C-alpha cells in the first residue's frame, strides 16, 4: 500500500494505491486518525489506484467516520474501481459514505 497526501481547498486528499489488508490497515488508520487529531475535518480517499480492501481496511474507514462525527467532519470516497465499488456495496458502505465517480466530484461536494 502506498499513501499520498495533499490538500485542496481545505480538503485532505489521501490517494491509496495497492491493497489495504490486515498487514497494513494499521498504517492507514494511523495516518487518518493522526490527521483527525491534528484538526483536519474533511477528507477524500481517492481510490482509483486501490486494488483491494479487506474488512480491516473497511474498519479503518468506520473508525475515522466515528471520530469525525462529533465535529461534523466528512469523509468521501472517490473513483473506486468496479471491484472496490462492489466490495463497498456488499459491505453496506455505499449507504455510510458518499462515493463519487471522480475525484473532482468528491472535492466539489466537500467544499
């Protein structure tokens, strides 16, 4: 897994490449929770290069959402591949997180 970080118009963009599974979900969680602890409140997780996400990765997204909820924070997912979109749909995450077809759509929605 590779994580890139940038910020556009007050929205933190985390680009994820590769796989998020039990071996590296902790690093992803540490990154997200560290940013939340530092005061960040709006996130886009850019998924166009994400090849796989396990239940450990899904759990990380839930933990981040729970931390953001009391502060009216927002987390959106953008540009998932079809397999990732199917995993999110099956797990019920499509009803928890907004999922945008493009990165720009997600940024526009969170501004």
